[in-house]
């Protein structure tokens, strides 16, 4: 064998070894065959289009409960309507895992169960006495969805 074929043979051996060493078992590739980010071993490709919504009770209180529900004569003060204060300082204790006064079989907010949460039924106007807020425009579908998303996420009290 001459020097050139030996060099070619040696080069092919090195190239083959390098390719085999880089091949892996496929466990670090996403469904589309591209490498996953470091530490991402769930096989789900993050395309940046996440629709997950993170809603906090603080946000709900500031954007919905305080301005639309905790008004004079409604869900605030020493004698709030239905015994439920939606003032930001006491809201978690008043609504999360607390039985409804009007429908004791339901909780005001049943974490992870928006359809079984009486407060959501009230703002939707479904299966409840009167749609809340009384005497004011109903909550928008986007506002109701924020509450639903928070309940679905387990209704964290922060």
C-alpha cells in the first residue's frame, strides 16, 4: 500500500470515529430532529409561542376584584355582601376553599376546578342567582378568563 491510500484509509477511520462519537442515541433531539436546549430532556420543542398564562391573585385583585367588586355597598367593609370581602388585604381567606353562603355545596373558589367554583358561576351568570357585578357592566370574557386561568393553576394565594 502506498502512502496516499494509507493516509486516506487513516483519515476515513478518524472521520468515522468522530461521526460515531457525535451521533448519540437520539435522546437529545427534539421531534423535529434538532438538538434540544441544554437541560431540556422532555422532548418538547419550545417554539416561543407559549400560550400558558400566569395570573396572580395580586393581579386579579388590582385589575378586577378591587375596582369592580370591592366597592361601597358590595364586597368590602365590615359587612360585605354575602360575607365575602374582596378587598385585597383579606381576599385569599375570603374566597379560596371557602364554602359559598348561597350554594354551600360549592366553594367560592375551588382550586383547579373553575367549573365548580361559585364565584366563576356568578361572574358568568350561569347557574347562579344574579350575574355579578350587580348594577354594573358584566366582566368581559377576557377578565373572566383571567380568573379561570388563576383557578385552573391552583388558585395560588401567593
